[in-house]
């Protein structure tokens, strides 16, 4: 039985309704700045990363739950430490964040 998170439902809904989101997930070229849907996905990822960073040391179990909700394909034994940062699809992580704030998986 597959369990779907709020993130899964949000992404599935956006893929169904928006060609630009479908293109993003298909690995095609996109125009991020022209896409309210891709901007919403980016905001969601950035917001979740901020929540993880804010509570990780006080409630690591909740931070891990949020992490796995954001990245459902991450392995159960993955280990990470804040600060974590999300980046947009139009830029590489090194172009948008100093190396001290990038998360290595």
C-alpha cells in the first residue's frame, strides 16, 4: 500500500494541471520565471527546508519526517545536518548557495 504525503499530492496536482511542471519533471527545458506553478514548488521546498533548519536540533524526528516528505525517494538511513537549502531548477546549487549552506546527499 502506497502512502501519499501532502507534497506528493501537491506535485501530482501541479503536474496534471501545468505543462511547465510536466516539462520540469520530464527533464525538459523550462521557463521558471514565467511559471507560477514552478515558483510555488520552489516556495514549498524552501519553506520546508527553513522548517527543518529551525527545528532539527529540538525535534530531529520531526525534521527527518519533513525531509522524507519533501524527498520521498531518499533512503530510510539517510543522514543529514542543517543548514539545508533548496535551489531552483534553473540554477546549479553552487550558483545559488555558498558551499557552507549546500546539503550533500
